[in-house]
């Protein structure tokens, strides 16, 4: 059984989550782009489809890809910091349980050996992957430093619209560069 199937069958958080474990992950070892997110939303938990929510629609727009391209496991590996919905907190979803990354992250990342671009979404993925992580704002401000291999983004949640509006350079500079890099990695997407 390969590592992705082992993750899909994981129950390490059973009893510590609001629902039975239903790990959500996508990818094949040949994937070219890694989406390193936080944890599934409630709607993703219910459907089992990663980024099957408003955040996913916005992320696909930011990347400049279609739904079919995004859900093609030979193109995109979607590997969040936690694989099951962590529950609701005071100001949004709870943080991803650390046990997921501690148990699965290193062997999963080793399995995806053809990744050319890693998209780091939100503070939990950024703090794991960036040695000098201070804040999401700082990581996104320093977006050029990671390219061509990685780029930090704020979470595409509708809750972050104010963050994006206050930083017009994000849509003017970062997103065109992100789309160009995605198209460079994936080649002709038409």
C-alpha cells in the first residue's frame, strides 16, 4: 500500500475531532505542483474533495487553472497540514492538529519527488516549510525569494478579502507571477 492510501485510511485523530476521520488528500508521485494547505473545511470534510468550497474557487482563480486541471492528480498534489476537518473555533476553523504533520508530512513529501512548485497557503504550512517564518504577511511580502520553487500565499478564504484589499500589490504583482510560474511548470494547459 502506498503512502497516499495509508493516509486516506488514517484514524490517528479518532475521538479528537468533531467527525469520524475522513482524510482528504490528492496526488500522484508524478505531480508537478504541491498545494500545502492548512486543513479541510467542513464542506471538504463532507464531500471528500479538497478545496471544494469558496476558498478553492478563489485559489483556482489565483493559480489560473480550471477545476479539471486542479483536480488532476498528475498535475497537483494537495497535501494539507492536517487531513480532516479540525472543528470550529472562535474566529474560524481550529488549527490543524500537529499529529498529522508529525506522522505523515515527511514521508508524503518524499513520495512527491517531481514537484517543481510548492504553494504554501496560510500560517501553518508556511511555519512548517519556511525556516525564517515570522508571519503570513511577511512571507507573502517576500514572495520573490522563494521562486521558482515555492511561493507563500495568504489563505484564499473569503475571510481574507480585507487582507488582499489592503495589499494591492498582491493582485498586481504576486498573482500574475504565480500564474506565469504555474503555466511554466504545467506547460501548455489548453
